[in-house]
């Protein structure tokens, strides 16, 4: 059974940092796309960042570039999201999701934003106070 478990959320002051973890199980960690998403109250879910086992990483939003960094530790079946210079606008529930194995589209284009995710974690709350 494929499972994703997020952790690392919490309450932080503006300007602070958090590192979120997404631990995957039930699938091999050598052919995947894992994405981070977030959803704030009353807003639609938005993509944050994604990483592919073959092609590397990308960040979805201009407001996150330079502040959020995605990385992976395949030996630990874990993908991380390092978030720096947090603002109250970053307050949301953060989710990770996986496409496994990588689809032909992702493998062919190298663009992990084209992934169609199969499984989602339960989410971790991030709250940034002003």
C-alpha cells in the first residue's frame, strides 16, 4: 500500500524557517515524481514544488522561488521542503503527493509539473504569525 506521511509543520514567526518532510512507503524510491502543494483556508490548492527522480526539481510559484527548496534523500524514501523567509501568506496545510512510476510525459519532457498524482498525504499545518 502506497503511503505518504508529512511532518515538520508548526507555528513560526514571520521571517522564520521550517523544513517539511514527506516519507513515502509502499513504492520504490527510484522512479517517482513527488510534489508539494498547499491549501489555505478559502483558497484553491496550489502547487509549491516538485521533484522527479530522473530530472531534478522545479518550483511552481514566483513568490516561492529563492525561499523554498525541494530535495530528496532516496535512501531514506524522503522528500524535503525547506522553507525560509516565511510570511503569513505562506500559512496553509501543506501536502505531498506522488506519481509512481513517472509517466511517459514526465520522463519524456523532464517537467515534473506535468505529473498526475496518484496518492496524497494527510497534510501538515504551517502557520506563520506576523
